[in-house]
C-alpha cells in the first residue's frame, strides 16, 4: 500500500495536462465575463427603449354620454398634456437646460 502511494505521489505525467486545463478554463471564464457584459448592455439598452416607448404612450381618453329610457350619463375626457406635472417639467429640463426643474 505504501509503495502504491509513493508511486502515486511521485507520478507527474499528468501535470502538464492539468496546467493546460487551467489555462483553457481561465481563458473561457474571461471570455464568458466579456460575453455576459455585452449581453447585459444589450438588455439594458432594450429595457431603456421599452421604457421610453411606454413613457411616450398617449394616456388620453374620452367617452361620450349615453342616453336611454328616462336616464342618461355624462361623457368624460382626459388629455395627457406634457408640462402639467413636476415630473414632466424635470424631464423637459433635461432636454432643454433653459427650463429649470421644480424641486
């Protein structure tokens, strides 16, 4: 048993192979980090575009009144106009530095 352990301890035939595997694994990990960084940047770019698209949707609505048998309901309307709320003014101030952002 001790002879087998000594022979195993002094055997270095796989040392070069292990070193090569470490180099290959290191190169793969570095490439994986660079690739995942590119994926992260692409996903963030898409999410920013989706957020801008949702923010530019018109939220205006209106409906007319309904009149029926001895009863009626009035219509209603809402118009989404920029600049009515402080958040809109802050967004506009980022686009045009001449407009101060109300805090």
